[in-house]
């Protein structure tokens, strides 16, 4: 009787130690269960092997074993890590920043930007770390360009390093000057801006003309209505007035030089109805 009791207890212990397991834990975000697991129960010691999802990797086999009705990791330190893609690559005249994090691993995205005065070639400005490496090529930055500028009529471009009808690059400056007798009607230089546009309109060369001035207490001698650059205007002062400087003025791009003017004499006597007045002009 004692022997039978001992055998019963031993069998009970063995039953308790060797409890079957249900199917292994399902797939996770990083792991996929290998093989087919359709049986309702799995015996003690059964192993389930997991592989990493695309974009992840492990150092060694990831496995779980059935022990006492539970699936236990054989090597708990073995997990699936994100695969590295390596350095995404630099671009000349630009730089990149990671959208998130600081590691070049699966899921990372490098966003590229160009330096001032440069722009991306094409519309793709990123590289993404996928399961098989970086997507896209390293973006390329090229210098911003401005359209060619024609010489103004009656003038010329005096500081261009390029041939006519060639594009200009960011930062380049064009200076203009006019032929004798003409002057610029706007800024004498423009530069190629960061957005590929010129900083201003191309100036025109307009003829330098001076209209006959109104001279208080004086009048022009010539009958011309307009004068060209360096032409002289002669005028005279009315009785009782004298020239402020000289009897003529020269037409310049800034106007008449010196400005025609007549100043009053301190006086000559004027008798009116027996009275004497000092007349100032």
C-alpha cells in the first residue's frame, strides 16, 4: 500500500511538471513567428522560433520554449533591433537634419536643405532609411541663377564677367553706364538675388535735356525751348538787377549750373510826386 501511494505521488508531480502550452505568442511589432502552429496543445520543451520583421535584425536566434505551460525566452537579451542604414551622405552647398531621433536606423528620415543662394535640383529633398537601405539619391544643390540682361539703349554694361545673353549666378552684380549726353533713370547697378530675380529693373539711358528756366527779374536771350548736356544758356537781367555770378549757365544732368539768377541793386533814387524813396530789388 505504501508503494502504491509513492507511485501515485510521483506520477502527480510529473503531471504537474510537464504541462502543455497553448500556441506561442503571436507576432509583435518587430518579430514574426516562424512555422505553422495549428495544434491546440504543445508539449513541454517545444521551441518556437521568431524572425525579425523587415527593417530589423537580431544577433542570434530568437526562440521561446514551452516550460510548465508557458512560453519562456531562451535568450531574453536577444531582441530585434532596427537595422542601421549608415551615413545618408552630405550634399555640396547644403546640409541635412534628421526628422526624428539621432540615429541612422530603419525609419529615420534625413531632410536636406540648401545654403542661401542655392536651390534643390528636383522636388525630392529627403532620404528615408528602409529595410534595404536609403531611398533616393543624395539631393543636389545648385546655385540660383538670374536671367540674362541686355545692354540699355545708348548705354552699356561695364562690370559683367560673363558674355552677353548668359545667365548670372547668385550674388553677381551688373553695373551700367550711359553714352555721353545720356543719364541713367534708375540705380546704376543690380544684383542677382537669392530668389533668382534681379534686385531691381534694368535702368534706361535717357537723354540729358534742360528746359528753359524761369528767371526771376531776368529773361533768356536764346529762343530755344530745350538744351542738351553742356549747351549754354545766355540770359540778361532786368533794369535795376545784376547777375548773381555769370551771364550764362551750362546744362548738366543735375540741371543748370550755376543756377541762373538776378539780384537786386541797393538802390537808385526814384522820385514820385516829389518824394524820394530808396528802392530795394
